């Protein structure tokens, strides 16, 4: 599903990369093409191969098959120190024996730049992450957020072609994380860096990135803009992994012009999709499309309110109908009127209803 | 108990313990300035005459030189061997690594006397009679556990992603080891060396079995001396050794920080 055309303008191109450890295939023919200055997040469950993919790009691991190219140069066999790829590690990996400035200067010192140049570059990188006042501090005297910014400054100072972040924000508390998301976005825009951001936090992926790559079991399931990932998930996995949804399984009875009619336990529903009659499918929609309605067009299901979850300005209403569960997101006042166990009829447009092949039954 | 009282209590106990530990040292230091030839506090005026006599002690210089040689050499050997062993153990790919680690450290838990007698028997049985080499080997057995223990602890806390970070920043693999792993382990190295050196330098129970008339280490010489002529010269010598140790510790602290050496800091 990730068969994007790989255009020549792409800055970082991973082509058909595979990696196995012993008997387990960790990456399975992964394709990824990223434009210069673009921020792509890799989103996926634990163990799906996100870190491994980053390590291939950084040169810290070799692919068994496939290639990695940066700025048109094949770097598959190039060792990490000659790739110019910056990495911000999950645990920051700051050098404990060096000060903040020492850490940031490290890459430039290794490159034997003149002292004055190094000092200037360090000042610039530290200013970018708002840490100029802490240059002389030892690493052990920094907070988590400050360490994270030092790690970023250290990676930025060498002006890498590509920046990789492995769950760089996951150790921070929620408030700091949100602040840092904004900061990072600003900094990456300023320097027009091509960046990959690994996370398993879907909010982080949706708010920060130009495009999101949803990974599952060593494959990229979908690579698209955040809005599309949410509104037009390409697979049941993406639908499940990103955001909430109502999912009802059933059997296709008719297909006409990209609209299928599906028989389910809660009645007949229409959905966009192309399937042969008789196919087992899952019909799905997002909670914000469901509205209380008397006799609306489109899909409609009657049921009983099971729970109302208050979420500030909006509430999430769980409705039980014929053994299935419907999730509706309603404005606070509307939801406040709903008593538990009350009868409710929910309707939603066919254009926001999608059919996916039903997952194969586990043998 | 209320909070201020508890704090007061804690401080009193801490100060009391520190005083209890330091009092003998302070008494020795004070006695070394005594003007009279008995161990006495210098009430009627201080004198440095016992310091002047240290060098004239019978057999002092050879004993000092022997102790320094053995301590320096056994420490250097233990650092090399212990570090290599620790690397093998800490990487965890060695079968039975943990058992080997425990075995290396085990002499620490053995009474020195037992170790001394065992080594004496062993060397005799082998027909090995050169006192100097026997001492060196025995002290290697004494110092190796200190090095192995400290280096295994240091290495197991070492984060190997630091090496990867250095590589992505432009270091070759050997360069990354040299620039990141070696400095990160420097505190462990220094601690190990310091403890090993001190353990060897003041070892008495193991050395006593392996010395002969001409080969005597400083602690043995000092004990012999106190039996023959107990005067404050020994107090003066002890004070000098104490001073040297303090200087060594302060210098190490300046270099890497004692909190990092003790492994209590971040
Ligand atoms: N060096 C290795 N040897 C053996 N298996 C490995 C190695 N590195 C990774 N794996 C396996 O590869 C799979 C993917 O690992 P990876 O670290 O890429 O996952 P991830 O997506 O980053 O997960 P997480 O979100 O938990 O960090 C895991 O099942 C892991 O056990
Ligand atoms: Mg990972």
C-alpha cells in the first residue's frame, strides 16, 4: 500500500529495505521517500520496526536487502560517520563527561573545525534551543527537557542532511512535551531540515508532521498527510491505531459505483468501497460524524446509551445496538441531556463510512 | 518526634559517628608532634623531631620502596587484567559471566590470613621462593577484586548508545570508543586504581607470610619497629601516610569528583 512514486526530488529515499534478526523479519521491503525540509513521523506499535528503520538510515545497522539514498547518493554501505545524519536518541545519549557546550561542540571538534568556528556554531545551536545561558553546565545538572534540547542542539550543530528523532519527547511530561513539539517544529522549519520523528503517540504524529507513516509488523501501511491518515485511513490497522472509530462487521450484499450495501447485526448500512457481494467486511466511521437524528438520510442505527464520557467541550457517547458498539462525539450540552440507558437514534453520512476487508480469522 | 528534633538527632548521630571514626587519627597526628619520647599529646609545645627521625629508622627506605613498587606494579597489572575481564563479563556474551565475576571478586570476602597461608603453602609446593615475585603475585590477588568489582559496575552502567551517538556525530568506531567510552569510564578506572593501590600498600595479613629477612613491606616494618622501640616516630610516619592519602583523594576528587567515584552521583 506504500507504493508511492519515488520522485527525483526526494531527499531521503529508502527502497525495498529489509532487515531480519534471526528468524524474525523486522523490516519487510520498506519504501519511504521524503522531500527536503519535510517532517515525517513514523507511527506504530512497539516492536513494529521503527527504531530499526532509523538505524538503517543512520548507518548504525545494515539492511539485508534494499538501499538507502540521501540527496541522490547511495549510502547503503557508508558508515555512520560519513553519512551526516543527526540522531536524537530516546535516552538523549549525552556525553556525561562533557559540559553542555562540550556536547554540542563534539561533532565539530571531531571534524577538526577551527576553534572560532566551533564557538560560533555552538552559540548558534544553543541559541536556537534557548539554552545559551547554560553552556557551561555539566549534563547531570539539567532537567529532562533541557537535556532533550541539548541533544537536539548537538545534532543540529553539525548541520546534518537528515535529522532522526527516536521517541525524543516520550520521556517528558505532557505539558513540556507539547511545548517542545511546537519548539521543534519551529526549529526544523528555520533550518529547513529533513526529519523523521519516531513516536507511538498519535497526537504527536498528527500535530507535528507534514506526513505520517503508519507502520505495522515491519511494513509501512500508509504514508500520507495527518488529515488523510485520520479521515481516509487506508487500512483497518490505521483506522484502529489512529483515533477512535465505530466498527461494525457484516457481509456485502450489493456493490454499485463504489458504494457497497452491507448487512450487519444492526441493519443494512451503506459504505464507500469496492467488494464482491458475499465478502466479509468491517464498516467504519469516526465518532464526530454520528449525530442524533430522527429520520435522516444515510446510515442510521437505534440503540441505548451505555456511557457518556465527559471530555470538556465535547463528550463521547457510547451506544449499544444489537451487540455492536457505536461511538459518537457530541457537543457537551447535547450529551448532558442523555440519561444512561435512554433510547437514541444515530445517523451519519455514507460519504464518511468506509468498508475494509474483515481481518482473517486467526487459524 | 517532631521534624526539627529528628533533624537535630540525625545530625548529632552523624557528627558523633564521624568523630568516633576520626578521633584515633587525630590523636595519632597530635602525638606525632609530641616533644617527649612517649605517645603523648603535645601539651608543653610541639616538636618536629620525630619527623626528622623517620628517615633514620632502621630499614625504612628499603621497606618504603618495596611497598611502593609492589603497590604500583600490582595495581597496574590488576587494572589491565581486571578491565579486560570486566569488559568480557559486562558484554554478557560470555557463558557463565556472572559466576566468573563473583569468582574474581571472591578474595575480598576471604580473611587475609587464610589467603596468606594458602598462598604460602601453594608457593612452597611449587618450589617458588623468590619473596619479591611471591609478594607481587599475592598482591595481585588482593588488588584484582577491587578493580574487577569497580570496573564491572562501571561498565554495566555504561550506555553503549553513547558510542553510537558519537559515530553519528562523525567518529569512527575506534574513535568513538576512545572519545566516549574511555572518559566515561575514567572515574571507575581511577577509583579502582586508588582502592587497589591502598589495599596493597597497607596490606599486612597476606604479606606477613611471604616476606623474608631482606624483603619486608612497610606495614610489617612498622609493626616490627613498634615492638622494638615504641616512640612517636611511627606516629609521625602514620601522619605522613595519612596526609599523602588525603592529598591523593583530594586530587582524584578534583579530577573526576568523589561522588562519581563512589557511584552515588548521577
Ligand atoms: N539487535 C537485535 N537483535 C534481535 N532482535 C532485534 C534487534 N533489534 C531489534 N530487534 C527486534 O526487532 C523488532 C523491532 O524492533 P524495533 O526496536 O525496531 O521496534 P520499535 O518499533 O522501535 O519498538 P518500540 O516502539 O518499542 O521502540 C523487535 O521485535 C525487536 O525485538
Ligand atoms: Mg524503538
